[in-house]
């Protein structure tokens, strides 16, 4: 286009240099170093040039009264690349989104998707980043920065605790020999740690040991981390040997770690834990002292110190340590539990109960031990029987929890500031403003061990003080007055800020938090005044007894005290149990090197790598409210603790995608504001409730509904943030030179697209012969091209729901049902046609019409046939079929279960025992006999509620493929009509030529009431047949295939993986999204036909067995859906267990078709397969390698890549690993070694044979009936 010459001065040489920079340089340029100053200046000059071009186009459009400036899309792409390299992420996102809006073939541009993925990754929009990265790998499997993508995906899945996927991606990155921003050592450490968090301790131990002994451990920081983790493994995992040996090794490795990194406070803490478990109290204190000295104050450390003091019978010191712990982290469940034990030991049950309740409220994952629940129930029952006055008047060993909260900062913390002045008492906001007692000077000395902190190390008060001291003003009275009331003007400002929460700059965000916190303090003060009035001086009466409170411990056995230690070991200090000393963090928590948000004090962490995600720590949120007790005993009745806090102080508050868009869309976006936002987004502090908090799945709901990387929905003014930030400097360049520069830019973007293979692919059609296809594709694939079996089209994505949406009364449609009376009905073609036209069909009376002997599949017959046959067992919580709730009663999608294995005989015993137990309960109820647990209520509702917590076992995936073992059973199924028979010429899966367990073989399911098969689509969208053996019923839920995209998005919003996760849809959610659900009962003898792609989930409502297998109707729709899912699985890095290429070639060899659509689909798939084979042959030839004939044995299974698990057809790249020959695909072989060194290339089919199959596959004019 012709442009005025009022743009930034940029020479042709500089422009040529700029063309070398794109998103692939991100993470490898160190622009903050002096030697890169010239590069940084060049990039900034390039940004000014492109922004000036845009500004000129906008100005010209305004002059011409046009709303669409004439700006080529590639300008925005180039601008986005440079802004990304300069780490100006908001502007980069704006430019990339504008390119996305303007360029329809954006998906062909790998560097664009790569850059966009990194921008989303920076903003912690992990779902959007994942989609962008997946599209890069799908369109360009051999992308030059594929290993960087795998590393980021590994981090993303690790954050989401999908450790299997994370491990897979880190292995991808490890096998890639390309340049990488992480060293192989760092990647190996991540892999070892993933083994650890998965509970694969032996593999983790071996991985750490191999790393320590390898050359990769030359850097001391990495070696220190490996030694630390290995030492802690030996301490915590009993399966690694005898305790004495393990503890010696644990101490050895931790000390080795400290030799490499003495400044790591966490290592000192872990070493202290090891010494403590061995009873070496002095060594443990020394280690804890070093831990606090080397790092920020840690709740874990203070909790462990409390345990040591409690073991030494120093309850007051233990109390102060526990208070330190829970004030540093109010969600520290273990510290609350241990504090409760301390109070229980000192016969202060009311305070013990408060602590136990706090422990349950803050339990990680909501999992509370039965013993803790038992303590709470026991204390509640007994406290209700004790007069309140009796509790108030009895002498106390320790201060109450409210009083303890107001104790001064221990000397261990104050010594870090070197302060010798006495500290004032800080009152809890939840305490009355009067009645506080000042402790004696003796109490300021924290135990007999002396100061744990070395006075040589001194930090500022702001870094080290307890949260409860942050409101402390030493210049004022020790008794803080009521909080200042907000003025009307302040209230108005608060209201305005709340309404514009998503558009606030950092200063206004802080102002909002301050005002909301002030409101919170007012509310708490008002509550405490009300309690003071109601309490009639009870609290002040307790606090005046200073001598009894801080004096010697009273003698046990006082006649006025009730012994609350009668729970046996309730007050026992678990010193020999390493998991009970304070909070034992999960492997994720304690591996601080992986979490910048929690390991900022551990310098030199080897696993931070290139720019890691902000808020990387997936552990529980830290407490952050100053001076408030989460669950005071004074407020425990009906109190929700911190539930009433203002949202700005809530750790779960996050920014959503719209927040980013709104900020970027503002035309007055100043550079300083953008930089401030960037600091918040990229902050490694993991701040709670800030604008930069991690984006959650629910925060990007609008994008999920489109199920694609879809920034097109952003405001059209996004480019304004680029335009308005343009420098006003204008230097003349002649218009022809500008046009020449922009032409070069366009060619660079075109090269990026061509590099993704799509610009160079030859045009083919199914009317060409096989030789013509090969000739046309000859020499095109020398660079190593991989294509889709569906041809040249954008990456697959979930479908949008049908339009128009169904009305609410259409969302519960009647289930298609057929009632069979005789064998003739079962074999009628109308039945086959009807089933293949419906999403799901229940065929009533199929077994009776065909006289099937279902008794062969009864539990009794199975035990008699093969009692020791293996059974996979899933342990699940029993719930109503239309409900799925967590332990708190909230409706969720996640369907939890644990996996084990047993035998048919053992499961049969369980199944029978379950039935007998239920029968006995029914008989007792009929007689009016109730168990003691039923005494509270005789209603059936309470009985139902009790059963919700019952755990059941589901026997699943019992393989019946062995004809020798199960000949009578399999022979009986041959009576079924051809369209639902296991083996049939009309069944696509019968043409695979080898066994696919559970698909073209029978699987058995052994059930008790409540057994659940979670929501899913069948593998590769094939149909399935399911017969209920009985004697009980089964309930089914089904959704038509057209709505699977909606359910996919809902799974994302509920943090569960659609393909690999276990989920049970909430029916109300489906109803709100206008998703129709078929719901029906399958009785014994009924056959359920599940159509292609139907989403379904099943629950047993009685004791029964079911048998099932997959079938593939010979229809174009079945093959089309199978191929689409085949490609979708590639995009998701998920293995397709149906080898579609292998199957389609077998179909072309075995059958003739008369359906035009089916013929075109099979023919085009064969053509695309031939094209890929020629491309691969070209690439192998360019590598100067020979293709060796290997052939194929009869019944040989299809081959899959050992790394990425995609199907490898015909040409195999084989490499020896661990004395085994392993198959790889072309792309993974290239990544392992760019010149294929160490690989042998084999082919299984001769090219001329495949050409003959392709040419001979033709359309029949007459129909062919297959039986």
C-alpha cells in the first residue's frame, strides 16, 4: 500500500536485521545485559516503525471517513513478535489479537501461535496457552521450539496436578536435542519430582540417585536439590528400608545438600525434622534455628518447634510456637491440630475444641481424619454437659486461644531486629478492648533453649514479624481502640471502586483493599461489643486471673476437673511419627525449588528455569489477614470464620480474561500503567487477591464456550493500545522504501506459514491414480512434512451446540426404545436402521427374543469358569444417580475413585456379602429393629443421607477376550444380529486385523448398587453394545454427539480433563446450557445401543453384571467421526487406540462400497496417506538413509510412536533403547537427532502394493450385503 513518509527512520540494513527476530527468540535473548543493548535498541526502533505505519493508516482512514484502516495483518504479527521479545506483554497480546482477527489462515503461522501461547502463559491464562501451544504442535510437529512448548505444557499440567500429562511433556522435552532454555539436568529433576508426587517412590529414588551420580549434577544448586529431595524421601517413605537405616541416609543426603547450598532454609528445616524423629532435640533446635535464620519465617518450622517444646514438657513455649505457626499461616491444619492436642493435654477442652474445628475448616483438600472428627464430636457432647461457670472458674495452665493470640512476639523473632525494648501486647481484633493482661518478663523468653535465632542475622521488622503484629504501633497504648469509622466520602469511593474492580490500576487496587479491610475491622469490632454485652463480663473475669494463667501448671486430678484425655492417645505427642510433627507438606509443597512463589528466599533454585508462571505454587493459599483468629471459640457457634471477609482480601479472587481485554482496550493506556500491571502479573510473590493472581478456568468462561483460542471476541479497539502508545517522533523515509520494507515483512510471514508446510502442499484429488499422487508429491517432503489424514484444514475443535437452542421442555426427551417379541424382530433391517439413526436406543427383551443364556455371565458361572481371573476394582463413594457431591455437600463434576486389583472369586465374595448385608438391613427395618446409629431418626431420608458417605467397590474391565477360557460365553453372543455382533463383516472393528482390548473384545462389569461408569465418549467415537445380565437394574444418562463440545467446555470450567479425567455431569448445569439428556433404566436382558459419539454415564441401582463391546457400522458418519476424533486426539496428545490409517487400508483391501459419501471419505484418506508416505520417503532420502524392507506378520498390531503415541503407518523409525527396538514417528525421530543418527528406517508395505490397493478401490453401482 502507498503510505506517507512521516514514519520513524529505519535503514534497510536495520530492517533486514529485524527480520531475523520473531517469537522463537523469546527466552533466549538477554536484553538486560549490556552486550545486548544494541539489539534492544533495534527492537524498540522496529516497534516504533510498525506502530508509526499503523498510526499513519489510522490517520488516513479518518481523513477518508473510513472505519477500517488499511493495515496488512502481517504488520500486527511482526509487531507482536517484537513486543514479546521486549516483554511488553499487554501490547504484544493486543497486536497478536489484531492479527488473529484479520488473518483467516492464522493457524498456519507457527511463530504467531507460539508467541500468543507465551503471552497467555505469562498472564497465567493456562487453558488459552495450552490451546495455542497444542495447535503449534499439531500444525507443525517438528516446530523448532517444540521442546519449549513441551516444557511449558509440563509446567501447566503440573500446576493443575495432572502429573501423568506433565511427565509425558517433560519426557518429550528431554528427548529433544534442540536448543532449550532449561538444561537436561533441570528437566531430569522435574521428572524425578513428578515420580515422587505420583507416589512412585522407588522410581523417584532411582532418578534422584542417577542424577546425583551423573555429570548433570556438576552444578551445585541442582545437586543440592536432588540430595534434599532424596533425603526427605528416605525420611518419609517406609518402603525404602528399615527406619534406622533410612534415617541415617536421610541425614546423610540432607547434610550433603547443605554442603552444596548452606543458605537453603528448607533443607535445614527438613534436617531438623529428621533429628527430631531420632530424639536428638538439641540438633533439631540448631537446625530449626538455622532454618529461620536462612529463610523467611515458616509456619512449618514453628509448628515443628512447638512439637519439640511439647515433647520437652514446656507447654507455654509450645503454645507460643504454635501461635506463631497459625498466625503465619491460618490454614495450617496440622498446627491447629497440634495446638488442640496441647490444650487437651492441659485440660482446656473449650480451647482444644476451637483448635480442632479450625483444623477441620482448613484441612487441605477438605480431608479430615476420622480420629479428629471423633475428638470434635466427643468434646462437643461433653462440653454441653459442663456448666459454663465451671469452665470459667477453673484454673488454667495456658492462656485461652484468644488471649494467646494477643501475646507478644517471641524473642526468637524480635532478636532478628536486634530490639532490646519490651514489646507491647497486640490484641486480636476479635478480642474485647479490655481485660488484657500483660505477661511477666519471664514469658518473653521463649523456652529454656535460648533464642533460636542468631543475633548476627538481622532483617527488617516488616520481613520477619508475625502477621498479628503488623497492626502494632509501639508508640501508642497497648490497648487499641475501636477502628475508625469510614466517612460518607470514603464509603462512596469504596462503592465506586467495587463497581470498577476489574479496571483498577495498582494504586486503586490497594486503596480498595485498605477500605475493605477497614470495613472488616469495623464489623469485627461491632461483633465483639455485642459479645461483651451478652457475656456479662465473663471474658474479663478469665483474663484477670493472671497468676493462675501464667503460674505453675496445676496438679492433675483436681476434683473439679473432668478428664478430657480419656480418648486414649488423644493427647499423646507423636514424636516418633515423622508425619505428625507439625505440618508435613506434600511433595509439591516441600519441593520449594519448583515454586517461585514460595521459594523466593532460597537463592539459586535450580528449577526456576526461564520465565515461569506467576503464582506457580499449587499448594494451599497462605493466611493473610492481620490479627484475626479464623475461628474463635467465642464465635464458634454459627461462625463461618473468614467467610465474611471482603472479596478483595479473599485469596481466591483472581482476574479473568475480560480483565485483560478491558485493560488493553482502554485508549488512554499509558506505558507506566502497563508496566505496573506487568509487574503484578509476573510477580513471583504469589500475592493473594491481587490483579496478578492466577487465571482460573472459570475466569475464562467466554473463551471456553468457543472451545478455541479465540481472541476475536475482544474489543475492536485493542489495536488502540498499540497506536496510542506510538512515539510522536516522525522521520521521513520515502514511500517506495517503506513499501519495500513491508513487502519483505509480508514475505517473512509467508515463509513462517510455508514453514508450517501448508504453503507448499501440492493440490490433489481422489480422481488421480496412485502413481499420479506419488509423482505430484515427489521431492516436496525433503524437509520432513507431516500432514493430517483429513487433508489441509484448520486444527479440529469441539463443535458449537446446534442452533436454535432447544426449549426447556425439550431437554428431557423420551429415550428411543424398541420392544422385541421374537427373533424375527431382532434381525429385521428396520431395527438396524433405527438404531443407527439414534443417539442411544434401549432394546427391551433382546435376550428373551433370542433365547440368550445370560446365566453364563452370572457371578456364579464366572467363578466356576475362572475364579482367579483378574478384576480391576474402583473404590467409589455411594451417591444417588443424579447427584455428585464432595465431602462438603457441594455439587461437583470431579468423580473420584481409587484403583486396585483383585480376582473374580474375591469380588464375588464382596458382591454377595454386600447383598446379604443389604438384605439383613431390610429385614430388620421390616421388623422395626434399628441399629444404634439409627436412633436419631426413623425416617428413610436420614438413612439415605447416611449411605451417601458409604464407600463401595466396582469391579470393572474384566477381559473376556481369551476364547479358550470363555468359549461358552463368547459362543452365546454369536446369536446376536449382525449389526451388534462382536465379529461381523459389517463391523468396522472386525477389519482391524488384531485385538483391541475392550473394543473388539468383550469386557465384563461386576457391580453393586452405586457403581459408576463416569461420563465419556467411546474410543474414536465408535458405537457400543451393552447387555445387562442382572439381576438388578442399571440407570443410564446419554447426550447426543452434537453437544459434546458443550460438555467439553463445562469439564474445563470444572477443572477436569474431558478425555482422561473422571467426571459425572451435574444435571442442573446441563439444563442451564440447554443440553438434552436421555435418562432411562436398563433392566436384565435389555440391550443398550450407544450411537457414534454419544456422551454417556451409567450407574448401577442394583446388584448386577454387564457385558459390553464396541462396534463400527459401515457408514460414512461412523468413519467421519472416527477420523475427526483421531485428529482431535493428536491435538490433545492422546493416544487413539483404533489405528484409523491401518483400518482404512484394510477396508480398501477387503470391501467394496456403494455409498458415495463413504467411498469419497475412504478414498481421500487413502490419498492423504499415500501423500504422507511419499513425503517421508523424500525426507529419508535427503538424510542419505536407506529404507529397509521389514514386512508385516499376520495379526501384527499396528505401531505407535514410543514418544508421542501417534500411529506410525508403513515407514517405521526404529532405535534401540534398553536392549529393545522401539518405533518412533518421523517428527520425534528428528527431534531426538536431527540427522537420524542411530535410527534404522523400515517399511512394512511395498509402495506398488499400496498403489494397487488405492487404484482398485472403486465405487460399486449395486449394494453389497455383509453378514
